[in-house]
C-alpha cells in the first residue's frame, strides 16, 4: 500500500462515513510503531509531524525523510502531514518536501488575519497539489477549553471555509491537547451542526482525552479525521520507565526504546481500530 495522499484517505473516510486516524510522529521509533499498528489493524493512517516535533529535531527534512521511508515500506496506506504549523515558512518547507497535506494553525490570530493568512497558504498548497487543514476556535490546553465561549461557531465556520478555500477544518467541540485522562466531553450536537454548516471534513484535535464512546459518537455526528498523540506517547514513556526501573544498570538504549515502540504499537493499533470502526 505504501505512501498515499491524505486526500485519498480523507475521501475514503467521507465516502464510508468513517474517520481517518491521524497519529503524531515524535521520532523514528514512533513512526515505526504507527506503521506496525496500521498493518496490525488493517487500516490506513496519517503520519503527522508537528511544529513542536520539528523544533525538537532542529529541522523538518530529516524526520520527514525517516517518516516517508517508513511509510513506503508499510503494508497499510500511510500519508505524511504537517500538523499545527503556526509558522508559514514551515508550511512552505513541507510543501517543498512533498507533504500531501499541511495544517496551518492561525486560530490564535484575529479572525480577519486568520482568514487572510490561511487563504495565502491554500493558494500555495493548491499549486503544490496539497490539502490544507486549518483551525477555527480554541483547541488549547486543558484550562478553559471546555468553556462554551471558546468553541467553534457553525455560522462562522461556514464563512471561514468559504473565504479561505480550506480542504479540512479543525474545530473546538470540547477536547483539549495533552490530556492524560479520558475525561473530556464532546458536544456531539455541535459536531452535527458544524458538519451541516461546513462543506469540508471536520477534524478533532486533542482526542487522547476523549472517551472511546465519545470518539465513536463524534464520528457518527460528522468528524472525519481524529488526531491522537498524548495517549500514544504516554504508552511509549510508560514502557521505557518500566524497562529502566526493572534494570537500573541497563545502558543499551535499544532495549528501552524497543520496549516503548512495542507498547506504542499496541496502543496505536487499538486507536486505529476504534477510529476505523473495527472494534
């Protein structure tokens, strides 16, 4: 199956009334874990590289090359996506490197500036044949993200898509980034209203903190891309910690990184199966 475009994965999800699992790459081991999980679950996924991940590695090109190499040898379809880029220059780097989709996140900007900059990104990505995801509303950290005032307004969302030409829209419906417990509550009525108002696929960020039943309900209400990161990293880190605790004299990093990769593969396979509706 190998490397495919995010548009292919999204089009299939829209046609089937399901969602695309979009899982974040942190390092090579996590890319390998996601690929192995996709093969195990028998379903495609998006390999996401965030702006924070790029900062960690010091550049986009190296981690992108690693993720692409992993995707090309995977038995399940995988695409390469730039996640949560607030830096327009980084978006252009991803397009130059052949990413099939990019997320420009101008949600913190005033509405008019978000529209103007996002529209510029859409034009550049269109010339490169890439899909653009944008964000409207506040899918921030845990504090305040559950307050109704920061959630995405359907009328404004419909106007934003018309004014920018984006291909997918991340919306704020009750989830938060970096949650380590599944205690978020998704407003499925709002999801349904947004799906009615917006003619492009909706994206749920911060899904690690969302209970499985709420993820399934959100997909049923119209979510078509589900982003997961913290849940997978937590499994990876827990296994590394357990490995080192069990053997304080251990010095071979392959042993504990390998344990982390195995744990992340198991967690990611369950996440992909849930989002794909195969549980």
